[in-house]
């Protein structure tokens, strides 16, 4: 199945928005790791849906990636 240009652009935009959740100045009352995990799970589910893959697997992988992105050096913690 051919993936449309709009789906690819949407998936790319979600990746960028997911990385924007790494902003250390954003405070919402929950821990930054939980914020990144939630954002990653949503982005992973949407990307999986756009690519016609399993949504639960995409959400699980996105959540894990979001929670661990600062440990991997993608999101740098600033204290």
C-alpha cells in the first residue's frame, strides 16, 4: 500500500512535536519523564496508525522512547 504524502508529513510533524516535549522549562505538575513518555506514546500510536501498523506496539515503543530520551542523550536535562 502506498503511503500518502500527507501521512508522511504528519508523521514527521509528530516526531518533531515529540522532541519538542523535551523542553526542560515546560512544567505541568507531572514528572518530565512521564510527560515525555505520554507524548512518545501518543506520537508512536499516531505514526503506527499512519503507517498501517499495530497501534498498541507503536504506543509502547513511543512511550519507552519518550521516557528514555534524556537517558540516551536526545533530550538533555538542565537543572
